[in-house]
C-alpha cells in the first residue's frame, strides 16, 4: 500500500522556507519533490517532465510514487495537487497579510533587485489577497493543517502531534532576527492595504479562530473536525464536516438564540468535494431546515461532541425567498 504523501503549499514569506528545509532534513532530500515553477533550479525533474512538459498529472503521480517521494513542496495553489493526493496530509502556514506583504516586498528588493515602489508592488493584482488566492480554489477548511507564522513553534508542535512526525524547528531565510519585531506599515497606505486585502484579512482571522480551537481540543485530547457552512437555498442551510481521526461521520447541531433547532449526521454526498480529494469520498454533507427562521436570525452550527463551531458559523439568515 502506497501511503499518501505530505503536500506543503508554500505561501511566500510565511516561514515556509524554514519548514521545508526542516522537512528536507526529516524526510531526506531524496524523498522530497519540489515544484517551484518551471524556471526554478529547485524544481524536481519529474515535475518539469510531467507537469510542465507533458502536462500529465496522472503519470506524474505514478512517477512520484515509483520514486519513493514522501513530501511535495512548492509555490503552487492548494487545488493543484488535491485531486491527486487528497487534502488530509496537505499543510501550509499563513501570516498576518500586511506584514507578509511588506516582508515579500523587502525580500524582492533585497534578493531580486526589484526596483518599483512599495505602492506599485502592493497594487499589483498578483500581490492582492495572495494567501486567499493560493488557498481559495479549494475549500480551505479541508486542508489537513494550517499553521500561523506568528505562532510557528506552537504550530509545528501541533503539526508533529497530529501526524506523528518529528520535524525539527529550524529558522531560515527570515531576513531579520525573528518575527517578534513587526514591520512598520506606512500610515498613509494602511487604509488602502486593508481595503485591497480584505479577503486575506478575513481569511487570516478565520484561520486564527480555527487554530485556537485545534489547540484547545489537542490540550483536552478531543478530536478536531474540518468543516464549513456552504450556502442556503430553498429554506435549507447546507454544509459539510469531516472528522480528522478515523472515518466515522460527524454529528452536527444547529442552535438559534441559545436553543437547539436540529441535530444531524454529516453523511450526505458532496460530489464536488470528492473530486477535490476530501475524505469519505465526499459523503460528508449535511443540511438543516431554516425555513421557519426570520431574517437576521443567526444559526450556530457546531460539532455535537465538542462544541467546536464550523467555519462560517454563525450563519445569518437572509429574507426567505
């Protein structure tokens, strides 16, 4: 049986270089495959041949497994390899968006001779909401582990605990003494930066909330659940939930104004999620009847066993059609 590899979505300037170099040491260079783009000398030959050249991902997967790789890393979107390898062993780190932007700008100036102004850099579409764009083509709640750059040591400890690994704490390519010292954001640009990167800021906040729940559950030896509310349609609220440990379905409760309005098991089929490599072949869906609720009501959907809220909960009920 071929074990699924670990997939590291390396978002620039999130301490990803430290993590991937530590992973090199842990897994061994010969077991690490790299996809940093067709022009990068770091990119592995099988990526150049099957992904860039032949554009044949299935044969890439066969070559990957035959080569004995255990870890795939690179500057690619989360959705790029999810259908091939699944999401349960996909990991990434995110960073406070404005700090990440300034860090990447300084990195480009320092290491690549970037000559344009900071304003030109952050107004480029490529650099707006970059973390959300890298993760957003996939339901990010399904990613196996998302750490926080600002809480790197804590994140690495949780990651190792989750997967039974022992990846060391190595700090490389920081550009400064550490992450404790924040970059100063020019006051005359901060409002524009926040407006342009509103999606990234919301994503970072949501991931931070989820991280706190992961930590809390780990400390009490309770299971974490991946899941999110998706949409409301014809008086029903739809979502999905997947247990991190084992393949038993998750029981979800819906609450409104402190009272439970329903409880259900997440076993409905979501074909789109299956195609993205999300577990239980996509049999992770659930829905609640919200047709009798009034506009403005907030529906809290939580894991019955632990009270962990799902992503996008509470859900605000709009005017019923």
